[in-house]
């Protein structure tokens, strides 16, 4: 067991962690987790400041800590301050959908995956899907978002935070695409489904905080067809899911 494993085990209380209030045995797959992450929960009293603060104030007030990534205070001898990122739970009475696509040029195989969690960081459900005709990684990312929103709306979740590490996908959805664009139909269908929710936000996030969805997307490549739904966390996402719940911090 590495020092990272020991650190994780100590923070979650030895040999188990909580999913949906249930004590689950600590998975052996944790030894495969990336040891380059900083497994120390940031403190509100630290020297880091929210990048949205102006003169010590943030427009989001007390919710700032849950919404924003933090950066180190710029020092004269530090030409490039590091940015710290971590997964955060959505606002109360909302669910967060983390989506990701997977694409390989070998055989033009593509898949999508995503995970839905509530404001207490509890696992709600997840999905993996093998995609049919898909020509680019961007198209796979968009399909992942569509499936994620579609399943959430079908389960009558009204307040949605949708996150993807594909900046281009989020831009296409937020900015819109002109008629005649190669992804016009796909983006339009995503927006149409999203309009059925009471409130929906489309956010770009860094890949480090989207690793659970990445694992689900890669699993989709092994499927023959269709969408596989998970009502309980499958073992292959235990490690990143645990890291998200603990608030593991990544330095960029």
C-alpha cells in the first residue's frame, strides 16, 4: 500500500467509506489511484483566495466555497500561481450530472458515460453507453451530455447542473450553433431536452474533477450496444468516486 492509500484510508476512517449512508469495504483498486493528487482538504482560513473575489468579496457569498476553484495568492517570487481544483456537490435540491465521452480511431469506436449525484454528494445513478455511428471525440462528448440530461429529465429531476470536461461541447450548448452546423441537430435536441428541466446550468470543468465519468465512458467501449444503467456504484469507479466525496484536490 502506498502513502496515498494510507492517507485516503485514514481520512475515511480505516477500511471503509460511505455511499448512500452505507459502509462499503475499501476497494483494493485504490492502489491504482493517481498519487500525484494533493489529498489535503483546503481550509477557508488558508492563504488561497477565490478567483472571483474582488476586495475580499464574492458575488456568491457563502456559496463561494462550494462553487469556485481557488488559486494561491500571487507572490512576487511566483511567476505562475497554481490553480487548485476539486469536485463539489451541487446546490441544495439540485443534482449534478458529470458527463464524458470516449473515442478511439481504431475502428471508430465511441462511447459515453456519466454519473448523477445529489447535493449531499450521494450517488444517485450512473450510465455507460456504446455509441453507434460517431465520427469524432466532440460528437461523443455531446452524446454523453444528451444521454445524461435525458435520463435525469425522465426521472423528473428538475434542477440540474451539467458538467463536462469538453470545453467545445459546453460552448456549443451555451452559445448555440447556426443552422447548417454539423452538430446543429444534436445540440438542438440537447437544448430541447434541457428546457424540460426547471433550472439547468451547463459548466465546463477540468478533467481531473471528471474522472468518474471518464471511467464510465471507457467502460462503454466494452459494451456491444445500448445504455447500461447503474443504480449502485460499479467497482471500476469506486476509487475516483471516493476521491470526489473526500474532496481530493488537484493542482494544475
